[in-house]
C-alpha cells in the first residue's frame, strides 16, 4: 500500500529531478547512486519506484553505468544492446554524451 507520505516523497523526487535535469543541476539519484555501497543504503530513481509499484521492474542502467565509472565497460554494454544499431548517432557522439553524463 502506498501511504500519503510515500506518495508525497515520489512527487518531490519527481519534481526535483525534472527541475534539475534541464539546467544540469545534480539530482539525488545522480549524486548518490554511486555511493550506495559506501553508506549501506539503496538509491532508486523515482521512475523505478513507480514501475516497481506497478509490477513493472526495469534495470536502472544510469545507476549501473555511474557505479561502473568505466567508459570501455559502458560502451561494451551499450553496444550489446540491440537498439544501439538503430540509432542515428555516431559512435563518437555516443561516447561524448556518456563521458559528459558520467563525468568520465
């Protein structure tokens, strides 16, 4: 059961993420996901929380890639994804975006 407090937390997290993203301000998920193992807590993106609540689990690739912090490993994983070949972006552009997104 989703309590009013939990619903409120999801709303706040969603609003903070949406307002932070366009200006490239760090959001909670972005800042804390790679520190998960250091402090013994689990960081979840609000979209993942909602998906779980609806019974639609999905992998948080942003968190996985942020924790990896390794361009070569990330690119290997991205290239294994079947949809990458359908993209119109060059490999160089994908690398550029990954470097910027994950501070590599």
